[in-house]
């Protein structure tokens, strides 16, 4: 049996640990705010966008999802008032997504929960280690 390379071990560990952390964050956000981590990331991308508006395809690309997957995810978000569709004045075929005031409020509250849960998850990591980890992840 061939021994796994250090790169394979790193990739496997990253994958497993990212899923564990995502699940913990997803559960916390869902239990308190009624949104999951992916919905939170949609809102984060909208917050950071010019005029808090993005094309669906841009959201899909930012989250590493398919356009159809994002469309399915956005429907319930629109239904509960977190986002609203807007018509693109330049191209009617392109639908835009904008965060609503309700979405902004949920995002702000969820950000506090995410920060607190993240501190708990990373409680054994000091500032220097956190900085090094972030630099390594950004390198990847």
C-alpha cells in the first residue's frame, strides 16, 4: 500500500475540518437566525457589493456553486424577505439580487453569532497561529 503524501494528508484534513467547522457554524446560525452558513455568505457578498446588488451568476461564482443551485437557494431567501430581485436596466435577461433591510438586520445579528462561535471554535489558536493559518489559506 502506497503511503499518502503530505499534500494528500493536508488536503484531506482541510476538507474534513472545513466540513466540521461549516456544520457547527451552520447549526448555530440556523438555530438562532433561521439561515444557514451558505445564506449568510450570500448576504455577505451582497453587503460587500456596490449598491448591495449582484447578478445571480456573480453570487454563484463567489460561492463556488452553480447558477441553478444559487437560483434554488435564493427563492426561499426572497420569500422570507432577506433579498429582493431587481431588473437590470441594461439587460432584462440578467436578474439582479439586492439585500433588503430585513436581510441586513439578519446579517448583522448573524455576524455577531458567527464571531462568537468562531472564537469558541478557535479558542486553542493564538493570534500568531491564526494569522499564519489565514496566510496559508490565502496562499492556497
